[in-house]
């Protein structure tokens, strides 16, 4: 939760480009290997899901996804952060994904969006 809050503060200051570049650098240090997450990575994803019980995930998808991807990169795993949109009505959403596995959302939810940026 601390990492997520730190990312959210940076995003609130308008530093989205800086945050995304930091994430890209962290992920570039890791091989984007296909396959499942390591045991530590899977535990990290579960920890982020459990944190939703303490702090709602509503309107926090960008910060949560970037924080999860950053934590995974720090623990020798990597994933992509995907930003997607719908046009009518316009909405945006963000999630973390490894290969074709969505890590911090449901497949049904992310299929509603068209990806426009992958970091």
C-alpha cells in the first residue's frame, strides 16, 4: 500500500511521464520471459489483492497497476501495464498483465477496453 500511495502522489503532481519512464527502466532490467510468475511474484499479486480490503481500488487503477508492476520488477518478475479506453461513453482503465494473464483485474472487465498504451 505504501508503494501504491507513493505512485499516486507522483501521479497527482502530474508526473505521469516520469512514472512511466521509471517503470519502463525497471522492467527493461528484467527479461520479459513468457510463462508464469515466480512464487514471489504470485505472492505479490495476492498481497495487492488483499490490500483492496483495506483501501478501495475504485478510481485507483493507474496507481495500483504501476505500483504492482514496479514491485514485481523489484522482485525479479516483470509485467506490462496496459492502458485502455472505451469511446461511447469515454472511459479509461488500467491493469497489469503478464503475457495474456491479467494480474490485478478480471478478464471480463479488461475486455471492455481497447488498449492504447502498453508499458
